[in-house]
């Protein structure tokens, strides 16, 4: 779309990891999820 700029809200990976850890995810699982989600969110702005 011409002239349209997409902005994103900040994504707090540490808070996301802590939330996942609280839900029972292991540290490696939580970190992998946070990394994957951050990549997806970033790719939507390219």
C-alpha cells in the first residue's frame, strides 16, 4: 500500500519468557518461543 507505514509495539521478550516459564515451559522452550515470535513480529514490518 502506497504511503502506508506499519509500526509495531515493543515486544518484551524477557516478560514473555517469564510468562511462559510461569506456565510450565522450560527455559530453552520459553527462549525459543520468544525468539520465534520476535522474528515473526519483526518480519511483518519489513
